[in-house]
């Protein structure tokens, strides 16, 4: 296990993002000295203990000062925009990751771990195996997933130079994660939500607190070096069950009507009122289950947040934001 001390310095890229802020908070609680690499225009509202470094992962010279002397790098920065041009996605997600790794080789001579936060998007919306595990062939079905897979390959090229770990979270939810979730809640309240397809497909959610747990463990466990881990919530709930959970918390009737996946896509295309994008429809309609056996065995990872508890938290968060 990597030793922790007050002298440990952790750099978090993408620190102003939804996941990044949770990670910064967790590292501070563990007495890490935390640095945040932030691109131009990012929110700089952090605790005074956090040292801010402006930089762009596409420009290695701007990130070298941030990695100089660090012990841990949590590389979370990514462009999560399914409608973005392919070139831009690969520039930030793949080439940006290469720049981070190269900067660490040049400047972070005492680095204890480089943890790359990837995504189960590398498997695509139609995985080749159910349940999917780390040995399942990757078959991304969108440019975002393809860019994350390319970044993973780049990380693999640095295994002999740096102690790297790849973490692949499933669909993250929790406080701060509003996109997609709040649109569903609003449509449920209005009685306009319909199940996409049969409703029997499993949607693999994982609470943000469990993702943070996994990231920290990936930085601690020696066995993790050079490995890749899927991180999911451990519960296999269907779209129908999840919509029923949310409806119960909202005190509304669960949806009974169904709509074909392609018809839902067409409705989104010709209506700006739903707030949905194709990626939200595809997520709701996809059937994916992930094995977390490897993470449990190697990292000691154990999901703490049950979906029922997490959905209740999300609805309370929705009400606070929407009506507070």
C-alpha cells in the first residue's frame, strides 16, 4: 500500500468538474496537499488549501508546472460532449492524456501513481458480453467512447515509465450530476415520461461516492499498478425499476406507456422541450451489466450507496435546485 503522509501532493485535472470536486474534497480530508489543474474559464472557487494551476492539457508546456514534484496524479479532465467534433474529442481526451503522461515523465520524478479516469463508454452501448468484465473486447459506439479508448491505449504505452492505473466508472450519479437526470424527473412530474423499449434493460449506475472510493483505492493498492478496473454500483436494476423508484420519490404515477428507441430519438430531434439528447435516449435504452469482481478482489472496492438511497438523494437534490 502506498504510504500517505502530509507531504503527499496530489494533482487533480478536471478538478472543477462534477467528479473532480468530490475528489478534491476527499483528498483534502485525507491530508493531501491538493493541486487543481484548471483550463481557462473554469470555476476557481475552491478551499484556500487548494493550489490552482492554470493550464490546458493540449499544451504540455502549460501543465509541466502543475506536475512538478507531485506524488499522485488523478487525470479526470476530459471533454464529455457527444456532439463535439471528433477531432476536438481526440485532442483533449487522447492527446491531452498523452501530454499529461509525458509531463509526468519529465517533471514528476517521485510520482507514486498516475490514475486515469476512463469510462465504460469504451465498451459501447451494445457490449459484446453480458456481464461485461475487463477482458471483454472494447467496441465503442460513439466518438466519446473511441477517444477514451485511445487514451487508455496511450496510458498503456507508459506502463514501463510510470505506475499507471485505469479506472472505468459506469454511469455516475449523485449530487452535482444533473444532466439527463433532472430532465427525466421533470417529465415524470408532468406525466410525460415513457419507457424506451421494453423497460427491461439494465442501466448500470454508480454513485459518485463509490467512484471516489475506487479512485482513492487505485492510488493506494500496490496490486493496482498497471491494471484496469471497472467500477459499477453492484445492483442490476432495469429501466422500469429505476423509473418506478424515481416516481415513488416524486409521489407520481410510474410510466406505463412505452416508445420505440428510434421513435424516441426522432421526438428528441424535432423537439427542443424535452432537454434530452440522443446520448440520453441511448443510455436509457441500452442494456449493460458490469462485473466488479476484479475491483473487489484487487482493490477491496465495495459499493456503499444502494440505488434506492441514491435515487432518493437525487430527487431531494432536484427539488432543492428546482424549487429551493
